[in-house]
C-alpha cells in the first residue's frame, strides 16, 4: 500500500487569539491548505505528577505530508505551550477533488 501523501495535524490552543494566529500563519505561509478551529475541547491530562483539566480549542490542520517538518517547526515556534500537542494522522481516503485541493490549494 502506498504511503499517504496527505495528513491531518492536530494541536490544541489555550485561546481563540492563539488559535487564529497559528491558523492564519500556517495557511498564509503555505504550510497548510486549511485549518479548522473547533471551540472548547475539555482536556484532561497528567502534567508534572498531577491530573489537570483545561478548556482548549482544537486545530485540525490539513496539509501534504511532504511539508510536515516545516509545518511542525513553525507550529512549535508559534505555540505558547511548553509541550504542545502535535499529532499527524495520515489521510487514507476522501473526496478526490478535495484531496487534490489540499495538495495544491493555489490551483483553486
């Protein structure tokens, strides 16, 4: 089976301003075709020996796999968290025209 060429990259942000700044930067710098910002995800996690909770926004970033390193590097530069979530999930199927657009949004 061939390696997927596209991915979803997931990250969480502490507030709307941060989420919008990251989304606009990634799309503006051609590191992502699209970023969805989903409001209020309640996160429960262990940090430094304690169980913590936080209200966060979830970013779903659609991008080609070939640019993952640059996307991750930029995301880490922009992100306020000491240890931000950055998880890449391969896209293995979907509407062909949309997947083509993710790969090259400039052609739309």
